[in-house]
């Protein structure tokens, strides 16, 4: 029986870590080779791509940009930069019109420097920042360059001091930091009230399915509905493709170079069988061929 390979786009529920979602999929499929793309905080819902089988090798090649819809609460600061943390301070809400708020968020568009939250997955001396923060340590986390491609104000409720936004951003962006920094710039403080990811690694929320229920003791995946998987090439639309003839496929499976390659400039090429099944990824070389980088169904 061929091992499963592909991507499951999970609509992560609130209250679970991304790792817990992966662990449940592992138990469902009875296999260890399962990974996720783009960690979500436990309180955050939305698109969590899960790679199954050899598709885990494709995660570094997926587009890293993500899209979120969230609510920012002004007038409150917390230890975690969201409402999950302990409240540090409260301040009067600013009297802002929508036009004034638009002006306030404008500096956050484009290439900016952003400091991660204290409770984050950033490594500090070989340890995650959130582990140190929960021991009561305060770290001077350095700012890093991120890009906010689009930042749209969807709604502003001055009575509650809450604004709804949609953010399309580069990998490594923290929406909690955006909420904190906006509040700081306005002089009233701010934090994230709620967040949902609507797109990640090229997958959209319309493709997402609920996280399968946890298996009962003694129940195996054979007794449950199989987790629907998208073909691995569906995650790589941004890369060129090269279909192989049966003789080329034999060479590819043995790790041999394929020529000719593709007549486009790209760091990687999706390699398919003549029937359209993904066989791996190739890297163009200077001689116009393709060198195997990731090979599915390898021989030898």
C-alpha cells in the first residue's frame, strides 16, 4: 500500500496548539511523518496547512506570505500583547475618526521593523522566548524586518475602542506586535483581541476542513473516514512544471539529471509523471538540465 502524501488544510479551532493538531493527524493516519506550515497561537483560528508523508519535504518551497483578519483592542496592554495575557495597564480610549485611524495605521504598511512579543516562538540563546517569559524573564528582543503588503481597516468602533483589520504580510510577522505598536503610537496602548488566519502558504480558508475528531481508544484510522489530502503539486502553483516521459521517469527515480530542463528562470521546478502525478522537485543547472532535489518514489 502506498504511503499517503499531500496536504490537508485544517481550520484550526481555538484552544489547541499547532503541534496538538499535528499529533492528532499522526494518530489518525498511524504515521509519524506529518508536519505543519506556519505556527498559530492556541487562541488563533484558521488555516493550518498540514503536510503528510513526503510532502513534508516541500514545506520550505511553499510561499511564506499569510493573510489574517483580526480585532485590535485599544486602551489595554497585556503581558502577551493579546487578551490571553495578564492586563498590565488601562488607558482612556482615544477619540478618533476613521480617517484619523487610517492615518495612524499608514506607517505600518510596507517594509518595517517589528519587535516580536515576549511570549513568542523566537529563539533566545537556544530556548524559545515564551518559555523564558513564562518563568518571569523579560527579554530585550531585537527588532527584525518584516513586510506588511496590505493593511486594511475594516471597521472602527470608537465606543469599544476596537478596530477590525485585514493584514497580508510576510512570514515572521506578529499581528500581536502590530496591535501593541499601534496602541503605543496612539499613546493609549493596545493588544490583540481576536485573530483568524484566512490564507497561509498559498492555501485559502475556503479549502479548509475541520480538524478530525480524536480517535476513541481502540479505534484505528481504518475505522474512520480517511483524511482528504490535496495533491502536493497543488501547493506549488508558483513554480514551473516539467512532465517526464517514461524513460526520463526511470532516470529521475534513480537520481539522475534530466535534460532538457525548463526554459524559465526559477529556483525549483515541479517534476510530474506523464499522467500528472508529482515525482519531486528539480533544480535547474547552468547546462539547461534539471538536477534532482526532492525525489518521490526513489529507487536504489
